[in-house]
C-alpha cells in the first residue's frame, strides 16, 4: 500500500495542485486547465492500454512499477523549473508557458500511467480474490484522499508561499525513491501470466479489448465501465477547481483544515463501507453510495461557512469513494483471467480519459456561464462558483439508468 499511496500523492499533485499552479502562476483561464487535464488524460489512457497489454503478455508488473515511479518523480520535480523567479509568467511568455506545462504534464502522465494505472492496478487484481476485493478496493479508494491529506497537511504552506520549486522537488523525490523501494517490495504474482496471455502480439491484445465480439462476450464488464464513466465525469466537474473555489470564492483561509477533516471523515466512510460491501454485495452498494455523493454535492452548493462545508464535503467525498470502490471491485470480479492489464487499459478510457475530458470542460462551461469573479490586486479574474457542484450532481442522475440497463442485460445473458 506504500506504493499505492505515493502514486496517489503524485496524482494529487497533478490533478489538483498543478491546476492551482497554472491558475496562480500562468493564467486564470479555466479553459487552459481543462485543456491540460484533457490532453494528459488522453496520453495516460493510451499509455495504460499499451503497457497493460504488454505486461499481461510478458506476465510481469514489477519492472514497470519500479522504473515508472523513478521517472515519474523526475518529471514531477521538473515542474519547478517552470516557476518564474518573479512569481507570475510575463505576458510575452504566456503561450510558451502554457505549452510547456501541458507538454511536461503529458510526459509525466506517460510514466505515471505506466507505473500506477497499468502495472500497479493490474497487480492488485492479480493479488486479490473476489472474496477480498470489497475491503481491498475500499482501502484503495481512500488512497487519493489520504494522499490529498498528506499534501495539504505537509506541503500546502509551500504553495501558498509561492515555493513551487521546493514543492515539486519534494514530491518528485519521494516518488522516485518509492520506485527504488518498489523493486524490493513488489513481487510478481505467478498467475499474472498464462498460456493465452503469452500468445499473440501486444497489438493483437490491445485490439481485442475493443472488438465488438469482446464487448458482446462481456456485456456486464463494459456496462460497469459505463457506470464508472458517469461517476468519474461527475467528480471531474468540480475536483480540478475545488481548491481554487475554497480559496478564492469562499475565501476560507484555513481551507487545508477543511479538506483535511473532510478527507479523514470520507476515508472512514469508505473503509467502513468497504467492509459492509463484502457482506451485502458490491452492486447493492452502488446506488446508496451515489445518493450520498449527490446529497453532499447539493450540500456544497448551499454551504458557505467552514463547518457546513466540512460536513457537505465529507458526505460528497465519502459517497464518491464508496461508489468508485463498488464499481472497481465489480470490474475486478468481471475481469477475464490473464487479462487484468487489458482491462486496466479499458478502465483508463472509460473511467479516466473520457471523464477527464468531459468533466473539466463541463465545469469550465458552468464557471463561464455563472460569471463569478473576484478582484486580485485590482484585476478582475474569473473564479469557480458553487454552481460546479450542481453541475456534478446533475451528471449523477444518469447512474441509476445505466445501472438498471446493466442489470437487465446481465439477467438476459444468464
């Protein structure tokens, strides 16, 4: 779990603090953030598809994890080189700075996806069984929350002081060291490879995951991914902008405390829910978790003070993580033997790439439409408002519909 936690710590920096870095240092235009998130998601998805199928074919994950983390940390540290000494990118260099940060983000995503999304996620599937996956995915689901808590508690002060170079250097160093440690901690599971996994080229295995015949043979798996797509899109409507919202719109100076308490409470909800999930069933947990997620989002729309925000955020994040754990555990159960890597590639398309393209642009559209602004040193700047949470809740309305279609199709198949 050390490897998983550090991976989520690095993803937290990319998915949340890198957005703050762009907003504060380069440009407050939400479309720049949305474009960066979308392009890195595309690169991450393509990488996971290729590396996932490749690791299936050779039957080994450890080398991909260790080398990927090592290079991932180097790229993360390199973001500090883009931070100008004067604190803000000058206008003549604005376009070059935007291109540079997006390009480096894409390169970082290649190594991060190799290590975490393709190899480590497939390794978890190899190392678990249907009886243990509810509790395991309940713990895995809180890793992003714990990672956020670590970053907020230990490193947020550096970002608020404008010490971006030191911030990225620390996270990069920790990630690279984890790659070295992973070589000794992670052991390849023998069943990760079988005769069928070793047959055929990597390209053949990649294509197989997208063939109509494969979809017809595994309808439940692909409809589970469709559910994940909806939940993931809803989360990406607000997550890229949530720190900016708390800091700039609500003007909560102690927003790190708000996020810290909310993340701890949400982690407890996810862990307890994961244990309950193994008893009542993964599928039965989906709709209650989604309902909890939606209630928390609506609460965030109305919350203005610290305590109400903490309560609403705890409910929203707890429901989100519990819903993702339910879907993730179900997908692992539906994964064909010897094809965990291929399935991780499919997961990246449905649960990461599409949501990270659609969600941030939905959020940017909501932000632009709402027209919320604040004044910084006499300059009027756009800022995310509470409308992003209603936008996310509206997307969740599709979850019961897709879940109903999945149950009908699976009953018909049986």
